[in-house]
């Protein structure tokens, strides 16, 4: 049986769809392509490839269908599961230095065989039977640690993010559409300390600064890079195109469409 014949499945607790990765997860692409971005680096995953996406990071990814299909296998390695796993197995640490959010897993027959072994466990609803989900998660993690022992440094690091350079972090991550609580957590601050430090550094509230910074980038991309408003608003952290048009015109006195069509001359 080919791996492409395996169905999509999602095993583990449900995680938020926002751009903050709350739990580690394993992702294998059966059909399609996925492009990822972590604020610093771009990643690409093709059909037949897999990776670990590490928690407590900001990440955005989009999927491209293959013959109008996109199939994936996802295993969530949440903290409770990992704590229980650590109690049962000896964990060796490798001093792994990589900061990548998407960690590629090398191709190996062990991965292929594991994925094929899932087939008998699908129930009538096309899902992996809950009775076997933790067993299969444990089996997969044993395989991953055998193939790439350095993953132990990532998966079994239960620490929280330390205090970071707030100005550098925000300039790198302003495009991510997450709440202030997430930004505060990732910079190693309470929400109140985050807002206080933000005001000192930027002389602006976080919400207002984020909108202005995203709009500045939007104008640059439309005006100088000739990109279309509809192609950039999501990547800049705006959820709705009409809202993007509204705040853009409020900020600059003209619409993105007018700039894109050349009706407004550049002020740069």
C-alpha cells in the first residue's frame, strides 16, 4: 500500500487555529504542499515530507492542493502526553541548538512503515479510533527519537519563554495576528509589564502601533512593490479585506485600490 492511500487524520487534543503554536505537533503531508513562515525564515514542505512544528512560537502556513486535494497526518504532542512519556522512557539530551520552528524529519522507512500501520485503526468515520490514539502517538515518538535524538531537546523542554528584546521582537513579528497576551508571553512578560515596556519603547499603545506598522508595510508593498491589496492583507495580520481598506484609508486618506491603480502619486 502506498502512503498516498492513507487518509488524513488528526490525533491529540485540539489546538487553536491562531498563529501561535501552543503545542508541539508532527505533520506529514500525504498530498499537497505547505509553505511556512516564522517571522524570520521561510519553509517548504512537499508531499511525502514531514516535520515537527515546535510550540511557543509564532508561525503561519498556507496549503497548496495537489490535483485539488490536500491530505495530511497530524499528531499533537501536548505537555501531558510528553510528561507521561518521559516517566516511561529514558530521555537523552543532545544540546540541540536550532531555533527553527519547522524542523524537517529525514525520510526513513520507519516513518513510512508507521504511517502505513495506521490504516487498520481507522473507524467507520474515517478517523483513528480513540482507543489506539495514545498508543500510536507513543510509537511515533519512539520512532522520531530514534531517527533524530536531538528532538528530545525540543519536545521535552517544558520551560516558558524568557525575557526578550521587546523592540527587536515586535519589528520581527508584527505581521502575526495574535492577541496581546501572546505577544506578552512570548517576550517573557506579564500583560501589564508588556504594555508598560511597550509604551516606553514605542511611545504608543501596542494595538495602535501594530495597525500603523502593518499599514506602513502595506503601503510600501502596494506602492513600491506593485502588489495587489487582496494578495497581502492576510499576510500582514488583517483578517478582513474590507476592514483593511477602511483602516488604510483612515490612516492615509486614500484607499489601497487608488494607490494600486496609480491614481495617487508616491509620497516617498
